[in-house]
């Protein structure tokens, strides 16, 4: 099954979600602004914080859509709840 990493406010996440739904693809969606574990997985997979990201069988198959994406604010190492 595919995994879609994105955010509610990113229009490109919405565009990719709608494309997947239109094509009848099954996927699980993670909002990396609300789900810190999903954000950790996103960073481990891509090394950055651009969404949307589409993952299949543990491999990144797409970052952004049509060359566009949104940047997610990554926590600094000094903030509470940091990823390090």
C-alpha cells in the first residue's frame, strides 16, 4: 500500500491526494504537521521537509507534484519535542 505524507494546508498535497483518489489507488495519508512520528519517517526517507511525498513499499516514488511542493517547518534541536 502507498503512503502519502503531506499537510492539510499544502495545495499540492491536496492535488496529489485527489489524483490518487481519481485513479482508484489505495493509500494511507499522514499529516506531518500533526503526526510527529510521520514527520520523523518523512525526514528519514527524504532527508528534508518537502511535501507531498508518495512512498510505496518503503521507497520514495514521488516528491512534490509537477515540480511543486510545500516546505514543512522542521523542529530545531533546541525545541521541546525535537526529532533528535
